[in-house]
C-alpha cells in the first residue's frame, strides 16, 4: 500500500505537492483527496498558473470531459509535448466523474513508464469512497495519496487575516470551510452556502453515486442523528430508535462508515475494547467540521451564556475533530460512571483529554485521573476557558485554553 499523507493546512499541502512535482518525471501519480470545498481545485489551478506552458489542466466534471474522444485527445497532446523533452504535468480535477477512471489512468501511466516520458500526473477527487476504491483496485503501486482535510483554525487565521482567538471561535461556530469564511457575519447566508455547496452534494450525490445505499432516506436520517448529537456516545440501538425508517443495525453501521469515508462524520471507537467486542461498544459521534452542525441544527449556533450545554458539546466536537483531521488516532474511554472525552495516539504523542467550557473542580477530573492511573503512558490534558484552568493545575494536570488547542494542538515536546 502506498503511504498516505494527511494535512489540515492548505499551504503545507501545496508545498508538499510542489516538492514532489520537482522530482524527476515520470514519478508516481499524486492522488489528492479530501472533503468538498477545502481548496483542491484552487490548489490545482495555482499549480497550472505556476507551471504555465508545462501544465495541462482538465476538469473531469465539466462539459468538455463528456465529449467523445476527450480522454484520447488529452493524452495525445500531452505525449506530443513530452516528446519534445519538456516535463509536462497533467492536472485531472474531480477524476472520479470519469467512467472507469482508475483503469484508464493505469493504462496511460503504464504507457508513460514504458516510454519513459517526462510526465507528472496529479488527480483530485472529493469522494474518498470512489477515488479510494478505484485506486486500490487498479492503481496499486502506482500512486501516492495526499489528503487535504478540513482546515485548522491556524490555516483559517493565516488565509483570512483573523486573530487566533477569532479563528478558533469561528471553527466552533461555523467550521473552517474557506468558502464560508466570507459569510462569517451573515449566519443565514453562511448556512445556505454550507447546506447547498457541501452537505447536499455530499449526501445527495457523492455517497448515493456509489450504489451501496439502498435506503437514501435512512442515510439522511443517520446523518441527522450524528449532527444532532455531536460529541455524544450513542449506541446503534438508540440510534435505530430515533430513525423514522426501519433499518437493521448492520445497515446503520454501514452508513456510519460511508459518512466517515465521505469526510463528514467520525464514529469513534471505545478505547481498549477487545476486537470481538469492539463492534458492540457504542460509537462516539464526531462531526468532522462544525459547519455540518451549523448547517443542520434548526436552533442555530449556541451561545455560551444562554445554551451552555449545547455550546460545550460544539466546543468538544471541534477539539476532537481537529485531532482526527490532523491524522491522530482518536478513541474515547468510559467505565461508568467515569469517562474521558478523547484518547489520542499519534504524532502529537499520547494524551487523555477532557474538554470543559465552564468552571470545574477536581471532582470533575476523576475520569481523567483514573484513566491515566490505569494507563500511565498517557498524559492528562484539560482544555478549558482561561478563567477555569486553576482546578486542573491544583490536581497536577496539564491544562490549556481550548482556543489554543484548536490553533496549536497539545503542548509540544511532551
């Protein structure tokens, strides 16, 4: 399997891709995946502008791609340019819209390699399901995968000139889709954009196009339950009881997996559950962007003062989603009545995290302290408001503001 690289920074993703295109051609196909509206097309158009005459950009979801002979003309032109000795970069945007795209791209790549033509290939796709399935089946050993995930607060701050606290607050209120940032002061317009440009295409087209969904209405209901219960542990049986349409537990679990692969929802597994019992443990539902909450909750964005419980859930969801989108392995822990919001393994280190949005005392950290007592390789960390971190310090637990966590991740060097 090729190594997969995951980035929540548009700029870092661009630099990595440019570095790979600076290698001698032909190299492996660069397959760029990620959620809708995070900047994959913008990234490709930027590459085309920098490379100018040595780039060939094609929108595979555009009308030209549907004309007879489009594919053949594209590669004939590219091969002719490459025979002159110049390195040519082929930029295929939304490649999953081409029928049998993976097998056709494999044929062209094999031909490039046999003839040793100086051609680079970059292909993008919004659907991890369609692109991932095709690449695994037909392009094994021929590609490297890069994933541009939901943006971080730091990326949002850098791109739009927001202060760090402003960007972190925006991530909680409406997520970090760059296209929505322009509407940050117009909630109704922002909600319409998120619903029409992101949620509806992902649910109504990307996933349904796969042919794995026999009950589209049930899929929408599962998604609604997920966004209606951010950062909550919900058993499949309880979820089943909230659905208007009947659905077997296996079908609900399958739809949760589809939502995960579509970059919408992460059903976190329980930490330490044995493999045979893992499926029985209820998942913790994390929307991978708070934009999905803002677009679907009819009550609107919660305020800390008037709706503290819902606001706390949105903050917790944003913090955990940031860890998932940053490539960490995230689980949760619960041994009634004790619980830990998130258990993190990965490049950040090993952390047990509790998220607080109101004042708390040492008794509220019993779950965190018990977990790290049982599993001392994990460091406890409390994320909270600036005014409420003294209790964690008195308990000997590391603490930081949740806004700083959204910007920087956990403390470095730990």
